[in-house]
C-alpha cells in the first residue's frame, strides 16, 4: 500500500524499514518487497529509523520522503523531521465509524467494531444508528464475541475507553456527526446507503453495504489503506500516486507582454514597499538612450 503508488508515480529508489524480531524479518514482508522490486531493506523500526532515513547514517541512505503508518513514537518522529524531508501524514490510532439502521445484523456490526478495537487500546470504534434496539443487541453481541477473541484484553480496553454508540434520529443528524468525526474508516451499513453517501464530506475510506467490512480494505480492496485519522480527513486524503508527484510552473513573457503588464506589477510592488521588485520591471521597459 506504500510501494505501489510510488512505483506508479515513477519513483526510482524505494527503501523499506521493518522491525526484525529475533534478528529475522517476517518472510511475508520480504516477499512483498521483492514483488515491488525493493532492493534496500533495513532491519529496524521505530523513531530511530525515521531519523536515520531523514538525515542518513553510515548505514542508512538519506531519502526525500517518508511514508507509512507506525506507533505513537513513529508518528512523533515523522512530525519532528517534516520540513527536512516530506511525509505522508501524522497518523494517529486507527478508527472506524459504522452507520447502521434497523435492517443491520447486530452480530456483524459487533464483529466490525471488535475488528477495529483489537488493533490497540487506543483504537476508536463508533456506532451511529437511528435504532435503539440495534444498540442494545450490538452491545450483547460484543460481550459474547469478546469471550472467543485472542486479543480480548486489548479490544475490551479499547471499547471501554474509546467505544461509543450514538443515537441519531435523522439522516441530517447522522451526517453532521459523521462529517464532524471525519473517520478514517466509515462503514455505511444501511439498506439505502446511496442516500447518505451523497452527504458524506469527510472520511478516509468508505465501505458500502453489509458485505463490505473494513477488513476488506485492510488487506484486499484496491484503494490505499494509509488513511487520515483523528479528524484529519477534513483536510486530507489517503496515500495515493499524488503523494509522489510534484508540480512546477513555467512562465515566459514576451517584450510586448511585459510592456502591457508592467504597470500592474510595479504598482503592486510599490504598494508592498518592495522597490527592488518594481525596478526589475522598470529596467526592462526603460528605453535605452
């Protein structure tokens, strides 16, 4: 999800860092890196890897941009080096908001909330619905499903501290809530999701219908899964080819053109008390003696 957009954009050199538990890198990561043509893999993770990539060391080659999610220390490190290198975003704990109606299967909704909660104790799982019975049934189902979950302690703590069920009487209220939360993942588990979808302005990735759980986006669905969190979907989008492209402007003005436009430039420059700017125009339109 990090390499493919970069390759599509034409990035020639891509490096990868990953923790090596017990001195060994996960074989699945090696395989994925090979498929993407990555030749530089550093067996380390964490904030120190961000620093090494940003400034270079005897081992690490300095890079121009760092992308990819990480823990709180990685996020803080990326924020610190931004400006010296480019970054994709400051990613926070993962989150999901599920909008569901009376037609939703409470067990499925509960399962999706738990799937998000098992990420870590700070993950945020929110249900928004216009049906009070659904809230009750989802809570009952969550308790049952947690008993069988290997990471039940993490998920339980996450749901206790950052889980929430919101009762919203109307579609307008629902949309106001969704756009204020600006969730990383938004599931529209509704009989008529198209009606609500039109009003969604702020969300990282949107999953439509009951057969589109967020886990599909984690591992298989096409859109990139490096997404804005903590409300940053109000002003940013998920990682894409655009993050690896740059733009520049080309300006050329003819002799006739500068003569026609000179007065406007000179007036603006003098208004800002930048006489040097004005002079650089005047000298070009001044008739030589």
